[in-house]
C-alpha cells in the first residue's frame, strides 16, 4: 500500500540525494514537496528542489516555497558543506520553475492534508519551521497527519556543535512544538546517519551507470563537505560550483559522504533496514552551550509513561542494504 507523503526539505546535497531515492520508489505517493531555509537560503533550497525534481522527470509533483528563517532566531547556514548554492559540484543549464506554486508551503501542506481522507506522512529532512507553523496556524489539520519522519536528533554526538544536529539547532523552538504536538514522531539520529556513508568505490558505481541522474548524484557527492585538500585551497566562491581538480581528486580518494537525508527517506520505504525504540525526548532552547541538544531519555530517568514517550528513535541501519537501495534507485531513472 503506497504511503501518502509530503517531503519538506532544505535542498542541499543530501536532500537532493534523498529526492533521487524517494522519487523513484513505488512505495511513496509523493503528493507535494515543500521547501524551507536551512543548508542555504530558501531561494536556493527552492531553486535546487525545482531543478532536481525536473531532472528526475517528475514534473507531476508540485512544489511550494516555505519559511525563509526560523520561528524566532536568525538563520544558520551550512554552505561550507553544501556550497554557496547548496549543490556544489553541479550546475544546471537553466532553472525550471513550472512545478513551483505561488502559495506558501504551509498553505500547500494544509490543502494537501485536507483534500484526502487518507492520512498523510510528512518527511522533514530540514529544520521543521514549516511543520511547526502548520501546527500553530492550522491545529485543525493535526489529526490528518499520519506521522512525521525527521532527520535529526542525537544523544552523544552532534553536527555542527558537539551536542546538537543541524536541523534541530537551526530552529529548536520549532522542533519542540513538533515533538510535543501529539503527532507520531520518528527520528533518524546522527548516530545512525553517520554510519550511513557512501564510500568512494560505491560512488564509482554511479560513474559506471553513465546516466544523467547518476552523473548528477556522483557530482554532488564529490562536492559534499570540505575535503582535506579543499581546506587549504583558495575557494573561488564565484565559481565554487566548479570543483577544483585537487578538491575533486581528494573527493574521489577519501570523501565519504554521510547520507543523512536519504537514510531518513529509506525508513519510510523499507523500515526493515532499521531497528527502533521509543523514548521521552525534549530539546534545549536556552542553553549557552547546549541549545539544540535533544534530551533522549534512554535510561528512563524521568519515569515517563508509554504515552509520554514522544520519540520513536531509529537505532541502527543495515548500511549495505541501504546503499544497494540507493544505487538501485539511481538505476531506475535509466
Ligand atoms: O545534520 C544533517 C542535516 O542537516 C541534513 O538534513 C542536512 O541536509 C542538513 O539539513
Ligand atoms: Ca536536509
């Protein structure tokens, strides 16, 4: 049975790879995609999303632009990881805007939830600013959400800070609104995604496919992160999308890419790749050092009842089967 899905994303490199996976799969009925500021500004996350969806041949999927900044805070960006435009390593010949609606992402989400008797899953692979605004402005649609599947949280590591993950750190107030909303909340934490890396030899299998989508995926994977050699080269930000030879060489040799967002999508496609457990979760919003820290009560310190355990946490992933799923998804585009 297909799962009715909205994908909310801050399309940078791993979001784009998540779209490659999601848009090829029969298990997902993707009724809409919404964009939010995160890795880069919302103009670029929206532009990237529209161009990637068009490259994947899915002009049937409508897209709506969302929030340009967090509920209360100034924006944080991750352009060092994803590049100035968000898709370092690849430049589209032109921009495709035909699928872009002129309504706000939150309004689009509301309409999608109301138009069907079937509940809809929201897969949130960026900061949850749009999702929080939906719950604040339209509480009446809450019961139409089947579940929220989110990339983020951690319990003993963090990125970029030692204790918080980007999608929570950007908008912890939005995250708190969502995890206490009463909607089923499933998270793919950094402890899982950091084991879901794609290695240089697996990226070479993309090269061997020789298709436009495989070339796109391999190009942005090699543009991800700050390669070791890249750290000392002078990055010409005006042309940063064209990876320098030494950065490309370094990426081909050593750049393992953490597939944060594709791993999250994979949970909805094939949950048998994961183990999960339920815990009580809250988030630090005022910490001088710990803002964005997700408190996950693994030892039941707070003695919460089952119905107060508001987080279903993924705890392991079968990496080989996940990578096979991803590579197979690329192959499906022919
Ligand atoms: O921490 C990684 C997450 O933050 C990913 O979703 C990445 O795309 C960024 O949004
Ligand atoms: Ca993301």
